[in-house]
């Protein structure tokens, strides 16, 4: 029988195929599955043994984490065939080195130091973790290349880029298999033995193969190991500032004063020198020496100063600062003073020195100048290697010269010069500025980041506050810059995952990002602008800084918690999600598990994970300090506290930033987030563990099941449950024993769900009273569309909104295809006029259903008016 028949019947024999990325062969379990290699296609080698191997998965729903077991497949060394492949790993016979970088993952020619010793035609090379096939060679080139063969990742390779001086080895065998993807395929007896089979597990090689004298074994971690990857070293690449910079709104200014007498009395002359003032002025200087040379040129160019007998000269003090030498003419001994204008507040500083001897008792300058005396002005703070960079508009500053032009395009506000000419890492969209006092400020989305220069967007709210901080502190300057790679700048975590996956080929060999590949994580199952409408702004209007301290899983789990999602695995799409929800009586169970199919007696544990009564949500994440600086929102379930005073808290610490104030999480959002968790873990629940046949193989974590069992306690104090709804939170599959173990959470509280209603957005009359309608999504819960809440057979009614005597017409849902809901009405109605609402019909319309499918309003007696009146049930969040 085929795999499909095997699953349908739960009996038969299986065979398996193991595909390890980067190996020229796959391993199979039966002789008739073996196949010889052809160029570009892996061989299939006999020897695979999967006995005793299990696939384990368990979800922590409230914390959005996933525990998945690994495995250790065994490959028997039949006729030395396994050793032929696994024994060569780490032992290449030919090695050369990449001679030119390959920044493209699709280049078809690879240039190396030499191709001597390599197969001349139709061969393979390994660079980093990529396997590449080639059709021919020259003395220094592999040509006709196909990238990423044998299920490896086609990726960019780099050499001597100034940041990482390395020349990747190019070999004729893989150096290691660690990190390669492992895929396990299952075959039924009637499946084509050399066909594709059915993918049932994806993992990651955790260690290279081990040999025990007769067989090889290889360590395989689950796919969730990828979530432990850090976001990459390029997420926080540091650099230093360089040069001295004077923007137009904070120019350099100095006043030179020449007195008539030696004591500073009498007439005086004063000359001010400011720059930049005109378009020809220089604003940026690479060093103190360059600055002093420019200032000396300005002094020499001034006719008035040049006529004075006292001379001034700017002298650099290395990279720490500079000073002015004042040389006084001995014959006239006329006093001179230099005042440095303090930019920012418009005041004239006291940095000028009267170059006369000072009475040590009084501190007052006295006497006359010494012959040819040289007096040094002290170094001016901030005039060293640190750039004078402002991040505020000109309107917030006052100047000593009101006639200064307001702006100069060549010296814009917010310009910062950085050390080195190497461009920042790809994906850099933000910076962290570190200050001498140990503080740091995160600036998102600078409007230009190029090699050696950053221009800050001065309209950013943080820039304005930063400018105020600088002025209030007497003008402080950043002493270091951290480039921040932003993996996604405006979206949700689904966009973030998609962006990392797309960038992996370019980033993985720089350590700049996680190694994610198509099929690892299903980004469409997460909130994002790429995954359709319906998500709240606080979930999809975000920026994701990539700081290396944090792991991919930390970012994803926190966003899933906020969205009411938890992680699970799907063998075909990788890591995906399901929604947090309490299983309710109205739930349409995907699978029904009758007592007769249980392979053993089920076990039951009440409130196995405890009652959760508090959810705390940290806000105001600041990447500069790597901490949350906003208020922590605490949501407490009073009912749960009443049931159990023992505090059980779930923390949500998101590592994203809202792009606009309106996208910040509100208190109402926090209550909604917490309500999903309380709905499942705030009230009584039980966890059932049951063994079932492989006919339930398609049941995954997150599936809704209806469970019948004779030995499970019921809510009325008896033994036995019938069709109790539950949600699967754990799954273990013994590959060779044919048994599947499920862990199922069942609610001990009778509850039902919302009665859906939605505005009809468009309508098309099919014929008579049959209509195709599409529904507005404004009323749909986050992450869903309105049409998802209706299904064929629902009793519905349509009615005209905003009318004192609304027209109401009942009917049924005929079908739901995508966003189109087809309804058949019991009578005529003209849906195209006015605003119409589609909703579930009254409770009495569900007479054929003994259980209320949704929560209806109860009477004053606390009963729901069905043919058999039932007590009002609890409300399911």
C-alpha cells in the first residue's frame, strides 16, 4: 500500500529515505530504493535504519515556544558504501582558495587560485556550506556552475573585504555537514521505491557522522534549532567618529582683540572670524592639524589682524585638541585677547586669555609683556577628534551673529562623519550613538548612511530631544557609533522573517544574519504586511533592529504572544503557527477520536501547566540600552486569582519598535492579548495523553479534536467524556511502532464563542434568492477575515442597517469559497440598496443542533431558548 493508504488504515510496513544537504548521496532503507548517481543528481545508497527513532513536538502555548526532539539515524555500512561518502567529509583530497569574491549567489563562473587536481569536467566543489557543480575548468576557473546543488544554500562568498580577512577554501569534498538541512521521507509498500515519497520531518545536522565499526550515525537537531541563531554580528557593527565638523547652525567663531596699551586699557580693535558662513567656507576637517591650518589661513587673510604687531597661530595638540600661540611684540607690548565663541547658546566664552603675567596672590594680570613671550591658550573642550554634530533645526538655536544665513545645503543639520571609508553593513537603517557619560541614543531611519558619513533625519522626535540634551549638557558629542542592521523597517514579524530569509544568501558568510532558507519558517502564518489584512497596527507597523545579543526565537516568540499565536511544526512548510483559543463546544473539530481507537488507556491531569493569572507586557524597547524603558502593562485575571492565589505570570518582552506613535500597544490591546491566554489557562482545564493509530498522523499540534474516552473524568464528577473538544499541544510519533501519542488540552469550563456578524461589502445576485456576497473585515478578529467565520449549512439572516423598521430575511449559507460567501435566502431581498448586515440567526433557528454553536443571549432565568433550554455558558475570549 502507499503512504496515503498506510495512513488511512494505520497498518502496513514503511521504508524511509534520508536526504542530508551537501552530500552526493541520499540514504535509503530498501534495496529497490537504491539508485546510481548522475551528474547533478544524488545517488541513493542502501543502509538506512530508523528503528527506535521518534518525532517529538510539544508547544508551550502561552510563551509561544516549541520543544521538538531530534533523532540519530543509523546508516549500516553495506559494502563500504556509506563510508565512501561519510568517510570523506572533512578529508578533501584537493583544496584551492577563492581568488575573487562572489557577492552574487547566482554567478556561474568561480575564480580560484588554481584548479590543478580537480576533476576536469562535470565535478563538484564546496565553498563554505554551499555545494556547486561545474561542467568545465580553466587554469583558474570553474565554469558552467550550478549553485546550491544537493539541497545546499546558494550563497555569496567574500574575501579580504577589509573587515574579515579570509580566503575561503574551495574543496572537492565537504569540510563538515553541521548546519545542513536533513529531510526524512516515508514510503508505503506500493509507493514507487525510487519516487519522491512523503516528507515527514525536517531537521538540522548537529554533528558530523560517527562510526562504530559497522555503522554510521549522524546527529540531527529539530528545525527549531534555527530559532536559537543570533541575529548576526553585522547587527551591531561599531565605528568611531572622525574629524571636526561645524554645521552652519553652529559655526566656529573666534574674536581677536588688540589693545592700545599693555594693561588692556585704551583703544582696542576687534576682529571676528566665523566659518562656515559663505558657500566657499570649509565645514569639515579630517584632523586638528587640518583645522588649525585652515584657521591660520583665515587669520593671515584678514588685513586688520595682519597689521597688528602681536601675532596669533593655531597649533594642533595631536588628536586631543588645539591651542593658539600668541606672540607679543616686545617694543610695544600691546595686550591681545582671543575669545572663542561658544556655539549653541550664542554666548561669548571666557576661553580667551589676556597674555600677561598673573599675580599669584590675586589672580589678576599685571605688568607688561615679556619680550618675545609666548602664551598658550588652553585646549578647548570638544575641539579635538570628536565631531561637532547637531541634530536639531536652526530655529531652536540662537547665534552670536543674527545675520548668519539660516541653512547651508552643503552643511546640513545632523551630519556625522565616521571612522574609515568602508561602507556600513547591508541593511543598516539605524544607528546607536554612544556618549562619554555612558549613555546611548538609538536613532531610527537616518535618511542617508554611506561610507564615512551618516545624515540623521532631524525631523525625528528623538533627534529633537537629542539636540535639547546636547545643548543642556553644554554640548556633548558622541564618542562612538554603532550601525544597526534593521531586518525589516515597516511591517510585522512575518515581513521580518521573509526579509531575513531573502537576505540569508548574502549575509550568512558574513555572520550578518541567521541561516534561514525557504521552507524553514512559513512567514505567511505570522503577522505582516505580506500576509494579508486583518492585523492590528501594533503588530504590523514595526521596525526590527537586529542586535546580535538576541536570538531569532526571542523576537518571533514575543511577537507571536502579542498576536495570540503559538508555534508548531508542519513537515511541508516548516515552523508555522496556530491561534491561541480555548476549545469550545461550538468548535468544528477537525478530527474525532472515539474511545474504540485508543491504543491504550488515556491519562488525565487537571491544570497540568497551572492557572495563569497575570500577563506582563514590557513596552518602549530601546535598542541603544537594550532594555524596555516604557511602562510595563500588567493584566490580571481577577477570576483566576480568586481560584488560585498562587501567582503564575507570563511575560511578553517584544524586541520591536512601533514606527509611529499610533502603532504603540495600548492598554486595550494588552487586555486583548492577555485575554487569549486567560481564556485557555485562566480557568479549569485538563491535559489528556492518549495513544492513537497512525490514521491520525495528519493531526498536528494546534489541531482541534473531539475526544471520547471512557476513563477520563467528566465535569459532572463521573467517569467518561464524549466528543469533548480539545486542542493538540503535543505529539510523538514512533516511526517503526506505528503509534502516535497525542497530548490534548480540554477545557473544564462549558463555553461557547461569538456569534459572527459582518457588513456586506459587495453583492451579486446569482439567481432568484441566491446571492454571492463579500464581507467587510472591520469586525473580524485580528488575523482573520469575516468570511472565515461562516461555513456551509449555517443558519443566517440579513438585515438592513440603520433603519427603524429594518428588513430582515433569513436563509442559509450554501458555500464559502475564499472571500465569497454564497447565501440562499428564504424570501426576496434587494441587497444592493443600503447597508446590509450578515449574521447568524437566532438561537431558535438551530433546533437541529443539540449544542449551541455560538454564544446567544440568555433569558433572565439564565437559560438559552433552544428547544431544550440550556444553562447560559461561560464566554470564550
